[in-house]
């Protein structure tokens, strides 16, 4: 299991859990690694193969509203719990990138750098990243002018420039800087008028 989107300024945090067969013999297997080390084209290529080979795939998310309400760490955990809840058959053991989930009583191991060390966690990182990226690209047409399709909601110079120019859209996380600061300034200006 792995999650994606913790550091983004907008949209959900998303988690994926993958149950793979005991042995995966496929030409694409050697290309699998942490999703951050792959190009978007490589992630898209592997996504279909992983879904096809998997015994089960579960995806869970926590919206920007949930993130603002409970904080990013708790929201990521909730997304992971939801992803595990989607798995059929149920897993017997969890391998998780970095975390351990006290909310789940299954035996588990949190592996620091697991998306680089463990094939199944790397597969989950690819599923999570591609799923979230596709969702954010869809939001790009709903909220034009922010460049979500290009930066996927992360704090790039382009995204920050859009925020300064346009202000936040409804998908932005109000509890994250610089959106929080922008909202406070806006409230201060409104109280002066």
C-alpha cells in the first residue's frame, strides 16, 4: 500500500492497495519502481498491466475538505483504511510505505522507502499516482487557468503564480500555506471595508 498527494496544495490525498499473485512473471515487472522515479508515460504503461495482473486493487481517498478538517496525516491514514476496505479477497498482511495503520488490526509492516524497496508497494504507488493524476487532470477543465494538468496541484512556481493572480479555487486546501495566508489576508481586507 502507498499514498500520494500529501504535499499537494489542492485536491484529495489518495491511497492504493494492491494484492499481487505470489509470482508475477511478466516483461513489464523489471520496469516497476517508485512512481516518482517514472515518467508519466511509463506510469500509464505500467498501470494497466498492474491492474490486469493484480488479484485485487483498492483505492481510497480523502477530499480536500477532510484534509482541512482532520489534517493531512490523519486524512492519508483514512484514505489507506478505505483502500484496504476495497480489497476482495481480504489481505492477510499489509506492507505499507512508511506507515503502520493502528486503525487496522491486520498484521503489518511499515517500510521506510518501501516504494523503492518492495515490488508490491511500488505497484501500489503507481496505481495511486496515476489515479490521482487522472482526477486532477479532470479538475483542470473544471477550474481552468490553474494549470492542474501540468503540475498536479503541487507547489510549483507556475501554480504559486496562478494562486497569486487568481486566488484559490474550491479544490484548494484551506489549511495549507500559502492558501491559508491568502484566505487570512482576504478576511482582513473584507473587515476593513
